[in-house]
């Protein structure tokens, strides 16, 4: 397996172009199955998760052509009603295919999903929603077997799950009648999906609020669409710059998608400049401890919790992080502690007492965002080399991260396994 080797001490300086959002492009790819003509996506990141979704769609019969940052998806030859275990187990987002398959074929057999080990993330909310839309659901040999075309209904979610919101939204687009999704997720990726579907001829309103209304249509046409910028990648690079005492500007991004995160950086003492699609972060007067509580959008993103924890390890004072989204998302703590961090976890809270410095050490990534936090910690380390193993996790969500950090001045390289 590949490893990423980091030697700290270099302040990161310069600009970095932010790629398209991983958490947006995956449901967009799945939604292409709903069209009767080819769809084209632009600003597509080159990620392992994108390749995994490509394989799932190809298995179903969609023709996928990924060139540069553009992807053409031709669903006209799609016939299979099954998404097999050996593909879906690799990535939880593969489960997004269930809604489009039901809408198109009226039946689907999709393996229960895999993905990062950051909590149970049950699919119960998805399945209850499908049943509310009149779909028959049963579990057979580790597969969800669903039958019946979605019918309009009022569907209330027990929790504003992003994945369930997207899956049900796609299913209802070609459903019979009017569907109202209540207590849904409000993330920018939901808005991006609705915009994509509406450009295909769907009738969706309310995306970005907690109530989405979908008027079912008979068919959808092809379209072209540009994927929104990845707000989590944006935050990761800004944190890396601040952690090293640097000056980093994230380009081709959207500060409106990161308002609470930006507010929290300012509370820490960072100076944030927003100019159009650029965000610049510096901390000429140093940073101080703050408390963070994660939550559904527009709250502080759980996907940036591990990264900001790495930063908190070396700021003056005591910070507290309360993780309110996933129950097992402090898996980076043991590895950060190996590097000299002072962190105590109790339940869903972590107390981080700032130390003067971290030291390089061999560490092992447990999930996508934890791996980013370990790289940031390696960039902070005042002595020694950090060797991050299991970097296939980070390749799921960050395109060539070591090359892009090196372009900002980091002493970082990939060691091929």
C-alpha cells in the first residue's frame, strides 16, 4: 500500500484550486440514470470514489466517459436492476443508486453499503422513506430488494440525513403525483442535485430548506452541469495553511457554503479575506482555543472536525469538540496522541489541550477525514518524519493531495507500495 511521508516545519504559502465536491458528484452521477439522453458533468474530481461509482453505473449498463475534468454519462443502454456487493461494499455512496433504479425500472436489488468506519450510519431512514412512497422493501442475503414505482406522498425524515434526502429526491422525480420531503438535509450538495435534476426537466422546489416539494414528471432529458466546489477540501487546505503559520488562498470555491466554519476560524483569531470565489486565511497574531459543536448544515461540518482538531492541538488554551453527527468519529485521536497531542475523549466530546509542538511518527489512517488530519499534524510537527499509512482513504476524497500541498511549500511525498 502507498504511504505519504511528511516532514513538518514549512509554512504553506500560495494559492490552490479547489476541485469539484466529492459529496456532490457521486449523487449527480447516480442521478444520470434517470435521464433518457446522455448527461455531461464538468469540474469532476479525479477520486477513487468517483471511479467506484463509475464501476457501479457501468455494471448497470451506463456508458461512462471520463476525460480530464468532464464526464459523459449515457444511461440509454442501462438494463441491470442489481448493484452487487463487491462494488457497493467499497463506498457507501453507491447506495444512492437505489432511488434512480426504482424510479427508472420500478425495481432494484442493491447491496447494503460499506464506506468509512465512522459510525453505524444506518440506511433505515432511506428504507422508511421508500416505503412511505409505496415501495415494497425487504432484506435478502445482505441486499435491499425493492419493488414498485414511487408514488407521491408526504415523507418525514427522523433525522435530516443527506444521503436519504438525495436518494428519496431522485426516486420521487419520476414518481406519480406530488411528494413532500419534510425535515430534510439542507446542504449545498442537495441544492446542486436539485439544480441538476431541474435542468433535466424535473419539478423540484425548496432545496436548501427543510421542506422539498417534487412534482413527478414522465421523463427527463440530458443536460450539462458544473459540479459545485468542494467545501470540505476548501476547509482542509485553509486549516493546513493556518496550522503551519502560512498564508493560503483557496480559489474556485464558495465562502457561502462555509459560513459557520469561517466564523469559527475568525473566532480562533484567523484573518479571513473573501473575494469572489477566493478565500484567504492567515493568522499574523496567532490562534487561540475555541469550542466546536458539529451539526447538520448550516452547522459546523462533521467532515472538518478531524482537521480542525489537528489545528487545535497546537493552539494556546483548551478546546472542546462535541461531535453531534457520528458516534465514532474521534478515530484520529489515538494517532494524534502518538505525535504528542494532549486529547481526552469522553463520550461524544473531546478535550484538546494545546501543546507547544508535535513530533513526527508512523500513523495509520482510519477514514477519509482522519487521514487529512494526520497529514496536517505531520505538517505541524517540529521534528521527525510522519509516515501516514492506509492512504487509500485520503485518495477517496482528495485529488493528488500530496502534489498540491507540495506546490504550497510542504515537504511531502508519496511512497508507492
